C-alpha cells in the first residue's frame, strides 16, 4: 500500500502525459486486483480479478469458510499473460447466501463454475483451488474436462470420503443440523464481534487445520478483509460466511466414486501438497489417489512444499515456483 501511495503521488506531480498516466494506473489495477460481481438467480457471486484482461483465464477457488482473499498474496506473483478470477463461493466473502430454507451441497458447487464461465464467456479456462476449492477443481474437471486447460490443487489430494453406509447413516444428522441452525438464527440476533474476537476465532480455526499453532498473523488479517462486514448497529463486525456451511453435506463421495472422477482428468494437472498439513483421511489410502493419477494421466505432477495448510497465503513464493515450472512444461 505504501508503494502504491508513492506511485500515485509521483503521478500527480509528474510531467508525463495523461495517456501514460492512464497506462500506469491500468497496470497498478492489475497489481491490486479489481472487484467484480456476477448475477445469479439468488443474488450475486462476487470476486476479485487480477492480471492481463486479455490473458489466459483462470478461476481460483478458495477453501471451506475462507474467501477469495486467500489468493491475494499468490496471484500478483503469477506469470504474465494470465487473467485470474478469484471467486467468493456462495455464502462466503462478498457473495450472496443461497435462499432461506435451502442447503449447500458439495457436488452442486461444480454448477457454480459453469454459471461463472458462461457469464464471463470463457470457452477455455484453467482452474486453481485450495483445499475445498482444490477438490471442486478436480471434480469439475473430471466431470467436464472439455473447457478446462489446466488444473492445480493446493494442499488437497482427496476430500473427506465415506462408504455408502455412512452416507445413509449420516443423512438424518445433516437435516437435523440444518433445522437447528435455522431455529437459532430465527430466535437470536446475528452475533456481533470485535475485530480482536473474530481474529482469535479464525486463529483457532487455522490452528485446528494445521494441527498446531498458526504463525502468520498477516494471513488472518488478509482473510478477514472479505470475511467480515460492519454490523448494522455500526459497532463491531459480523461474519460474512453463511452458517449453513457448517451443515454436513448430504452429497458425499465414496472412495470409489472419487477415484472414478480422477480417472477422467485428462489435462495438465498438478497437486501441491504442504508437508506439515493433514491428509484428511488415512495417509496410505489418500496417497493411492496420487498413484492412480500418475498411472492414468501422463501430464500429472505431484510436488511437496515446506509449509502448512495455507502455505500459498503464508509464503506464496514456495508455491509460485512450482506453478511457473508447471506452466513452462505445459504452456497454456
């Protein structure tokens, strides 16, 4: 921000032409990103777009209960000639919540990508996702690979999967949880937090995802830029994410179904795994999916980086090196 202010001050007093000033400001816009919204039947899907407006398009998808801010540190390091649309999934960040009485479904998330791509007139595009966003990126590519050029998953090999009997047994709990949350918000006003309170709340959540204390305070501040909004009373903040995302999804995947999806990914594909993060399941079973991908797709890459679950936000240089190598090997 300090560097941006210095440049703006320079432009105000510089003798260079207005045309040159506009060109510099356009480039600065690419560095800082630009907000956008996409109309959908229930409101808007919001996000932030970065990079060359004529560059190769990417949809960047955040993790569960995060938001598009998760890519704020990584995207400015991306190679030139790329256009990145960092998305707030419905019920996250600045995107609208789905209508009352409805429930979020895991697999249904792939339909949001089709809506976004249709609105942006993207015939061919790439996907990059972190955690939950990585799972959706891979599943969407397996379901409909024709418009997908590349897919990158950051710190997600396999989402939580369960056997079919568990899907049946847990369905009632999902519905019960939805009704419990609905009753709670009908009876109680939305909770207002101080910034310090919600900072601590997110810090504890990141500690759980890393299975140890989270060291990057700056990462938490970055996520809270889109994760909070001022309360109506003007004092304190409310969370922008929809509490219904805490409802266990009814649309679960079995291990077998997920493997069938992976077999159908036939584009350049990279998984970047943090060496200090969780596997979301038995490590040996999860790594079977990496072997399957290596056997079924000659354009698959698997790399390990030193870091935790949000390594792309905590230390993006560790991640961008592998992305650059991947894109040099498989150009868009």
